[in-house]
């Protein structure tokens, strides 16, 4: 249960961060959007505005979040590139001949990269969380609790019976 909440907190903070960055850039200085893949921070796009608005971030908080992301980008980018390369290599075994030993080695490499990404992203999310005021933190926790309750309701629903043949 705590792991789900922690993951949601990380996702919420990623969305918050992306929103802050999106709002703090003008059209002429905005970089092209990153490709939509895996852990990339830009994939939450429109959700960042939602979190920024819901938590009522100040311009200063948005600027701080943008600074955190700019500072951390050189650390995260190579890890994401490694993960993307590993995914491409794994895809070759889906489309071509399967070699269990090679796939196992690639899977282990991918797990190591994902672990490094998780550590870096959690550190970044912690930095972003520290930007929030006590009221914003309380509001974020309430939003997370509401989300958790909705997820639990969905998980508790019974699957429809299999169609008879």
C-alpha cells in the first residue's frame, strides 16, 4: 500500500515539475518536446498544468522547479538514452531470433539503468516536494489519498465473467 502511494507521489511530483517548466517558458524559448518514452519527464505535458493549478504554485516555485529540472537534466538524459538503446536491442529479439542468454544480459543491464533512474527521479521529486508549502503538501497528500481510493475501488471490482462459447 505504501509503495503505491510512494509511486503516486513520484508521478504527481513529476507532473507538478513538468507543469512548472511548461508555464515558465515562452513559445520562442521552449525546447522541442522530448520523445514520449518510459520515464521521460515531458510525457506528462498537460497534467503539469493541472498540478500547478491545483496546488496554486507561485511564480517563484515554478522558477525553482524549472531550475531543479535544468540542473538534473544532464544526469537523467544519458540514463534515458541507455534505456532506450536497451529497449531497441531487446526489440530485435522480438522481431528476430530469440537468444535467451543475450536477452537475460540485456534485461539485467536494463534493470540496473532503471534502478539508477529511479534513484535520480526520486531525488528530483524530493527536491520538488521541498519547494511546496505546508498547505500545498497537505493538498498533494489529499489528492494522492483520493487517487489511491479510486484505484482501490477499481481493483476491487470483479472482472466480468468470460463469454460462453
